C-alpha cells in the first residue's frame, strides 16, 4: 500500500536540528505516521544509522514501509501504541537510543480518510479511533455518555465554552435518532451554537470533534509519564523532541519537562548535588518552536504545532 502523495511532515527542519541525527545514531520515531520525519532522519544518519518507527495504525505502517523500503534494515517498523513505549522497545531489544520523537495528534492521512471519522469535512462514520481495531468509537461516547459526562469532556478536552449547550443538544438529538456520522454530529453542534458561532475563525464543531478524539484515544492523561518513560532509554546527551497541536498537550509536555529539569533543590552555590534529586534533563526550548509563515502557507494544518525539546543529562 503506497500513499499517493506523502504528506509534508510538520516542523521538519527544526525537528532535525534538535534530534541531530548522524552517523550510527539510533532514533525512535514513536508516532511514525506516513514516515516523513523518519525518512529525513535516515537520510541524515548515514549507512549505519537506524530508525525504529512505532505506530498503532496498521495502514500507516504499510505506507511507511513502502516509503522507507530503500533504507533496508536501517528502518524497523513496529505496530503498537506509543504509550507502551518501554514495553515496545524492550520487545525490540532496543535499550539505549540517541533520540526519541513524538509527533502527537491525528495525522493528515487520517484526517483525509472519511472512513476514519476524524473530520466533518467529509461525511463518514463517527469513529475517530487511531487504532481502528478496538475500543469505543466517538459514536459510542456520543450515544452512551450522560449529559454531565459529555459536558465535562467538551470543556476539558475541547475548551468549548458552550459545552453545556452542546451536550444538551447531543442528548436531545440522540433521543430522536442515533448520531453515527460526522456530518450528523456537526449539524447538531452548529444548531446548538447558533448563527453567532459561524463568525468564529474555526468551524463551530471543531472543538467538539477535538474533545471527542482526545477522549476516544486517551491522548492527554499519559503525556507527563510518557516523558519519564522515554528518558529511561535515552543515553546522556540524547534528545527528546515532542510536537503538540493543542494547548492541553503542550501544557502537559511543558510541565513534564520542567519537573525533570528542576528536580534538584540544593542551593545554587553548592558545588555538587546533595539532595539526591539531580536534574535529569536540560530543556532546549524556553518557548515552544512554532512553524514559520512559509510553512503555514504550504501546510495550513501546521499552524497550531508547537515543538519542545530536551537533552538527557
């Protein structure tokens, strides 16, 4: 299976600068997608470099395999959930690496496939699972959660100010007929928010779809612990790069990195750490790195991306 036109990976130049792949480096692309970042890493790594690419979407793995076939055994695909990073790396007998990349969120490939149900741009089943082989779908959540649970998800994960109105509208609509398609849900949200919402920069249903996608895939609650798991496999001097696409993800990554970079509570003048809580990383990005204007013009979906990077001490 070959992607008809590989999508341009977001913040590619900046990602390569922070990961700094070179001769004989081993890099983990923990959210492989179509393999765009992995391809650039392998091109910079030389003949002895290696990339382990992880993705929970079997179709994405097939596309990446085709794209990266020219690199032979330098590329190792692994199907699995990046939240199980430690288990997956140990199973692959990879115990120490030079860099780890997490490009979070949904891929353009998934957004553009109506059968995956991530976007209301095309009508399709209300699914939203990154791994379509198991777990509840967005339609399941919309069809079974209480009004209070829906309101909480919409507020916490979508930052939807009118979460109560949208939740009420979903409950009322599902009493008439099940909400099973993307367009059906989008129409419910548009009606609930009214004409004023159409003046916003984004579509009225955008926050609702984001919230449901995050809830379906459990995208936020594991992020701080994921950074800790990644550090266990990074060599001293190894780099961790994380690209997030909404404020909840970015906030969790920022807080997780700060905790690991400021563990030591010793007085600044103390020559060596005496508290036993030495700092584990050095944060390389005081502020998140954002896409350039030129990149956003080429790829509007990159506009919300934020990159943070750290180095293992």
